[in-house]
């Protein structure tokens, strides 16, 4: 463990005493390659799609849930849903949403990305038929 002392700054009305000592655990370093070796692989995320209704047919309101998507290194995921050709929704920290479609057939593209610049988005397109 590493010892970290926090210094208190005193301003007129604040009572000052001894600095508070906080113990911060030492985290292991991230995996690295040995000199001359390639870096460890970083796997693509896995896209998992749930909808309500399932399949998304007949109704105009569809609930999309990508929250079961995962990344082998537990990287933070970014989600994008393109509900139709011109209606994109960016969802960085949110993995689910509800969308109201107009009547017709809509090609909805659902994607996940692990923010690794070496990776492409992992996407699937689903046809939504609404009344």
C-alpha cells in the first residue's frame, strides 16, 4: 500500500488540525508486452440486442436494450443506434432507449464500440415493421 497524505488548506472559518492520512491501495500495472514483443491483444466487444416487443414488429414504439453487450477487457463501451437513415442517436453511457417509429419498414442499425482506435464498431441491422 502506498501512503497518501492530504494537506488541508485553511481559510479563516475552517478549523485546521493534523492532515488526514488516507491509504490508497496500489493497483497492479496494466499488462504490457516484453521488450521486442507485440502488445497484448485487445478483443472486439460483443454486441447483444434485446427489444420489446421481440421481434420489433407491429407496434410503433420499440424499446431497445444493448446493456448485455460486453468487452473482453471490460473497456468502457459506446453505443450508437441509427433508427432510420437520418435519425442517429448517440448513447455513450446509456445502453437502452425507446423510439417511436412512423408507419412503414425501417432499417435500424445498432452498434457498440470499445473506444479502441484499432477497432471498428460492431453493428447489426434489424428491420422494424410498424403499422
